C-alpha cells in the first residue's frame, strides 16, 4: 500500500484531505455502521 501522498495543505478542502478521506472511507463507514442505530425508525437527537 504505497500511495503517493499529496503535500499537506491546511485548507479544509485540500487535495490531502480528499486523499486521506478516500483512503479511510471504508474503516470510517464501518465504525459508523457499528455505532449508529440499525433500526430506521430510531432517530438520533444531537445535543444542541
């Protein structure tokens, strides 16, 4: 898994952020699927 990493850019929509998000997409989705309710009738309430 030797991918060329784009240069680090502090801008939130940088190529580096897009690359890192694409690389980590499946692990992040896996965690969300485990942690979020599986019942579509349940709605999460965010504190606000």
